[in-house]
């Protein structure tokens, strides 16, 4: 089974592909809402499918803590557990290394965490992490990685790259071992994660090592953590130029509409971020004219929808004034409606992007949206 096939290319490096897992076949590019605990914040699986989500990403580490990966396996896997009919992707939980409440320390062996529910000290090794993600039953898993922060020194980031590469080898070896008796078409896919901060030499080093392991896809990690837009896209462009053309590329943690379109123009296929729903809960809504700060006093008697060009359930039924009122009162339904709109908008934006890729007019479309989001 070939996991990825390119079917359209634009004059930029934007592309449309077909991404195949053991259960699904969907078009790229696509955006994955974050369902950390097998649920998106304030939205259920039915709503996610309704607003156009073809895939979601969950945190295997958090699900291991509770309810437990073995319980999820017993219940038929994460897709049945959360009743989501699209692609379920799991992250390794490496990002949790920067959660003071559970992180203890990291070593070559793996990462030491404290279970937030039981207080038990846990060593999360690459091997253990692969077992957990297979138990959870996601269709796509991520390697355990060591994610440095933007503020870290180059030496610290180099150490993180070396650790990430070492863990990737162990993940791949264990992942293959655990699935040796599974037919290729029924196997869980595994993505390697590149690191290296904004340092080009470290990024190249990270990629060259991971390419040798022939992962099903490659994730660009460690961005969206404080670097400028220009720094971020420079690294994405570099990564794409040296990654295999026939493998899907996933830019982790990026959810700004303008950034997503810029990354698509460079050939990125997959995205995820908690930013669209987090921003929605805090009153920042995505529109065709740019970001709308709905908590601004001027919207308290505004009868217009959030975005007159949006066809989502929220824009068809509710006014800006109503959404502003709900969010200002911390009403849960306000957070639900705002989150629904932002995710619908992003999915719709990517569908529009695909149409422009097919017409080979993507650059003009991207520039139009970028200009709208530069106004803030």
C-alpha cells in the first residue's frame, strides 16, 4: 500500500495528494482539529464531521494516563471509542515535556513523567510509546521526539535533535517488530518528526538521519513556538526541499489561516493546531476579511453573521451580537459556536485552496488571504 500519491500540482509547490491509511483514503492538504483526550474542546465527533474534519489528532500519552490505552483497545480502538468516522492520528506526547505538572526529566532512555492522576512515576520509552499508540488503534502514529523550545541555545537544540533521531530509530524498529505479522495494508502508519529549531544545519542533520529510516511520512516539529513568520517559513521551505517528494509532510502545531496557505504553497500536506479553537474561546474569529475580535464593544448590537461569506451553521443562524454576548458571559454554548465556526472556516479555506491548486491559480488566492490577515 502506497500511503501517498500526488494527483495535482500548482505553479507554486502546492499540491493535492491522496493519503491512504488502513481504513481511509482522503485528499490532502487537510487540517486536523486537536482532540487531546479523544474529544475536541466543546465539540463532539458528530460536529467535527459536520464541519468537514476528515481527521483528528489525539495525545497518546494523556490517553495512556486515563482512561488507559488497554481500555481503549478493549473497546475497539479510538475510532469506535469517540465514534469518529475519519482518520485518527495520535501524537507521542513529546510536547508534554514542557508541562511542569507532569514532566520530571529526559534521558537517552526516554522521558520520565508523573501520572497526574495516580502520582506514579513513569518512564516513557520509544518502545513503550509505540505499544501505547498501537493499543489506542490510531491509523497514524508519531515517533517519540524531544522538542526544544525557541528560547533554547543551539547546543541544547542539537542535543534534542540527536535524542530525537536516536528515539526515532528505536520507534521504527519496535513499530516494525510489533506489526511483523500484520498485513501491510492493515498496518498503522508511522511518521518521523524533524527538529532543529531555526538552525538550518541542525534541520538538515535531522532530516538526513530520518530519511534513512524510510518513514511513511515526515512531520516538521518544533515550530510555532516564538519564531517569526519569516523564520518559520524559511525552515519549512528548507525541510520540504530535502524531504522525499513521495511522502506526506505534516507541519505540526500551525493553525493560522495565512500560515497554513503559505505552507501549502511550499508543499505541506497536513496541519494541526489547538489555536483555532483556543482563539475562538477567547473571542478571535476567522473570517474572509481577516480576524474578527468579537468581544469588541462595537459588536454588541451587530445583527450581521460572523462572516457573510461563510456557510456554517453558526453564520446561518446567529448574529455577532449573540456570539459576543455568550462569550462575554463565559457561556459554554458561546465557546461551542465560536469553535465550530473557526474550524468550519479553516476546512472551507483548505477546500477553496484545493480548487485553486487544480486551476493553477493558488498564488493569487493565497496572497488575497494573507493580505486580509495582515490587517490586524
